[in-house]
C-alpha cells in the first residue's frame, strides 16, 4: 500500500490544497471553541443573573432599553418569530462561512487580514464569556424565548439554538458580548471593503442591522450585548491592520538570485 506524501511534498505539489485545509482547520477550531465554551465557563446562575440586571439598569439609564417592544414584536407575529428563529440559529454560520470562502478565493491579501480580525474578535468574545457569564433576556421574567416557541418547526432545541438534542453542548450564558452581532458587522465591513458590486453593500449592512434586531427581539441578547459585540469586531479589525499583510500580487522570488529578486519586486511597484 503506497504511503501518503509528506507534508513538505504536499505543500510544493498542492500548495492551495494544503493552505485551504489548514485554513479550514483554523476556522473549525474557532467554531468549536465558540460552541463548547460552556465546558470551561462558570454555570452559576446567580452572578449571571446579577450581571444581566446590571446591564438592564445601564440600558435604562442610557435610554436604550428596547428589548421589551422588540421581543413583543417577534411574539405577536408568528411569521416574524419563525423567520427570526431561523435567522438566529442559522445565518451567522452560513453567511460568515460564505464570506470567508469568498475572501479566500479573492486572495491572501484580502482573506488573511479579515480572518485575523474575525479570530481576534472571537477570542475576545470567548474571554468575556469565561470571565463574565451573563444571562440573556430570555432567562429574566417578562421576556420570552422566541426560539422555544418555534422549536417544533425548526431544527433547534428548546434550551438553545443548537441542533435538537445538542442544546447541552452550548453556553447559554454567552450573552455578553454578542458574537452574532459582531460576526454580522464583520461581514458588512468585509463586503464594504472588497465587493466589486456596489449594489451588494447595502444588503451586507442590512444583514448586520437585521441581525441586531433579531438577536434582541428573540430574547437572546441585550442591546448592550450588540454594541459590545460590534466593538470587539472593530478592535479585531484595528489589531489585524497593524499586522503584516501578505501580497499575492508580488511574484514568487524563492530560488532567484538576490539581484533578480529585487528586480522582480521593483518591476511590480
């Protein structure tokens, strides 16, 4: 039976395949960390509920306590509630993954900074989940879990947005900040920066705004969760922009003499 080729050989013969597999593994590791953070997070409800009430008091003082009317909107209109449930349970994975794939196909100079920004923002969010477990509105009396109302019509369970039977594998106290909101803003920024068709950019921003409304209206996040989710993504972009950016437009110069390599670089300037 022939042995599998060594990794160095694979990199030389199939560099795009190896690089693609490595990138896929990195993205999957972020998703696993995001989904299984509950295994390391504190599940004590008392401090989580106290933090939720603190956020609610801050919102009231700032005049941004919009959870009740939005939650009522999704409760009173079944179609809107069902659409919001599917939106919350599905789109942040599908849309984010599709944009990552699109950027990857565009080239490393577009993909790598965006992937770094997403990774940094996700890590910041996970750190907050571990240090500051916070109950979402649906755990507070007076708010309704819209996804649970439509669980019979969807593929999620009644205790989380994970697939039915796997709700126990999610961190239900991962409310602050909202990575749903953060990832949606990341999508909007990525499309705004790199899309060649101007007509698609408003749709990306509408997706980010719609996600903010959905996650609050379904009772899964506070308004402040949305704001801080946006802030961690902006911080991720700022950090990513300070890192070296690969440039696919430069010719490969490995194997060239120093003078030839310099001439090749100058020729592309």
